[in-house]
C-alpha cells in the first residue's frame, strides 16, 4: 500500500524493564522499538515510556521523528537494563491519555512479559481510553497471555508473541508491520435491516496489515441483502457494500456455536473487569456467564470441568503434602528476578515487599550473617538511593544502591565546549532537530560527494520534501518562496506543503520558526 494511503498515527512505545525481562526478552524488545523508530512514516509522531518500579517518559508529548529525537530515544534505550519490580498501572495511565491530535491514530505498543498481579484491573483501565489502539508484544516462554490478549482486545489492537530466539525476528517483523500500517480505522457495520443479533465484538477494532478481522453473530431467520462496511482510510471516508445470504437450510455447526458463545462470555466479562478482580462481579453478569458455560459446555470463570478419581490413596488415612519445586521459565533470568544471591550469605535476597522482580531494592532485610561480602548488586532500576541494612553478629554494613539512569536531557551527550566550531555545532543541532534522518543523510551525502552527485533522493541538486508547519498563511509561505521552494501540492488539514527545494537551501529552511519538521515526500 502507498504511504499516502496510510493514515498518520501517534506511536507510544511502553517498555517493561523489570527484573524478569533481563537478558534476551529486553534486548529483543529494544530491537523491535529501534527498528520501528527507523521506519516511521513522515507525519507520524512517537514517544517512549519505560517502567519497572517507576515510570520514565522520554518526551513531554509525542514528537516528530527527527534525527535528534530518534537519537535521544535510542540513547535512552541503551541505558535500560532489567531490574526492579513491575508497576504497570502508572505506565498504562501515562500512555493511554487520549491524544489532542484527532487526525492521528494513537497506537500504544506494550512490550512486556506481563508479570503482574492485577490483570483485570489493567484491562479495565485500557477500556477507559477508547481513542487509543493497544498492541502487545509478549516476549518469553511464560508470558502472561491472558493479560496481553485482553489488553489488545480491549484496545482494539493485536498481540504477537515470541518464545524462542530463532522465532524472534519473524515475530518482530509481523508485529511491526501490523503496527505501522493501519488500513482502516473507526470501522462500523450497517446490517441494512437484516435479522441479526448478538454480534461480537460490539466495538470493532481497526483493520491492520496482516491481521484478519473476525465478527460473530446470529441471524434469526433466512434473509438476503447487503452489509455496508464503513470506516476511515488515509483520513477520508471508506464504504464497501457486501452482498450476503442467510440460508434456512444450513445444518447446525456445534463448533461455530461454541465459538460464538465464547465471544459472548468475553463480552459479558468485559462489562465488569474490576468486579472479577475483586471477587464481587455483578450477580446478573455472573448468572449469564454461568448459564452459557453450562449450555455450551465451556470452562468459564464460574464453571469448570471436574475429574473424579475412582480411588484415593493416602498414608495412614491422612493426606500427605508434597512440596513441588517450580523451575524458572526458560529465558527468564534468576538474577534478574531475585538479584545476585551469591553476594549475600545464605542466599538472602530482597523483594519481599516488591513483588516478582523486585530485586535487592524491594525491602529492608535482617539476618544473622557470618560474613557480608562487599560486592555491589547487579544494575537495577531503583526509584531512589535505597539502603539495604544487614544486622547480625558481623558489623553493620550499609550498601547504597546506584540510582537508575534517568531519561532526561542531563543523560544526553553534552555539546562541545565553546570554541571555533560552536556555530557549526549549533547549526548541526538545528538540522537534527527538524530534519527526518533520511533528509539529513541526503544532505550529508550531498556535501561529501557534490562532484559525483550520486545521492539517494537527490536529483539535479534538488530534493522533494514535505514541510510540516506550525501555522499556514501567506506570511509563512513568503520565506519559503524566497528560498526557491516549488510547491507541488498541500494538505491543509495537517498543514503540510510538498514541493521541491535545492539541497543547499536546507540550512536556511530549518531556521524558519514556522517549520516544525521536514521529511521526504510520502510516496
């Protein structure tokens, strides 16, 4: 599909950096985000949020994919290592605040293993933000599939999983293609008076590349007619009429009936996720779910399959309790979840108050120790300089945990000191702050190989650009015309001018205050 037919969107990446993500899961998630940043379409905006025990938001609001913004986001990714607990609700709320830019599709991508304890409360929070589309990318062999499936379903998005290293690249590609290409948004079906009932999902998700949309329902009598599918494509209306025939002679199909019943149950559960989490679901909903489970022989929250043993064996007439050890899931780091136990005598670790993945920063511990090695703990993201105090026969030792790297301008590389190159540095930073990386690469190539003239996207020393403006008026356009900008066409709604400009005028173009972002032309 051409880029011009894909609706601009707002991408918010939410990365889980808790202890359980340490190692392969976190590195693969970073690769997915890094690739997505490199492939953003002109007109898209993005932000990056990381969370473990606390939440870090890289930009105050979504930004255009300039060279400077992408470089900053990647620098923040490079500092992230797995450590700390999983406090997901703060990140959920930070990411799903509805966008003020109504011409964008707000796509929120969660990259996590979903190791939390308030699954249904989180799904309920996703439902409160209908303007966002939620995608989930689960990484690991023991991913919380219930949580990620329901987040994507409630957010009208999709979910992708990767469990083994040899599947990671393929799964990441599928996930990325779905996220970057919303084909139809705001879908609605007009049944044209046909006798249909109990259609699910009631709120249709968007249609993304490589993702089929399945709708279930029941018809009450034989009929024929047209179904009208309506939506938005590339910012404009889309309508398609689909002829259908409902036959009275179709034989019953138990599997399809069970599939419909499952969708019906899921819809009923979605009406009171918080009640299910707290164990006090609305009685009317509970009764309907229970009856559907019995009628269609389905396992639900309130119905189950029961296996009855014909013979029960006990020792001495009394049941015997057996402790069964549980192995760590493949790919989940023991040190990432529980900290480096070798640093403490008798394998004492923190995390008692911090939940899974809390690491050594989870609580204050006391124990009788023969000796206390002085090695510092593995890197972890603590909210502050926490002190772990060990009491016992040995002298009291206080170990200050290093603070987590913050995603602030202070963490970014500093500019060079004042000197002969200061003016050049300022101009370079200005170019990086407004140019798409592809445009900046074309400019760099032009300067280095002006004689040969073999540079991508440049023809006869000119380049075709999309100029994104803060405002559009004759006063704003006058300086562009003075630079020799040749207008081809424009998008008044998004304040974008598309035209041709000499490459050596890019330095002057970025100095114009009305210019927000400069990209290649959308194909």
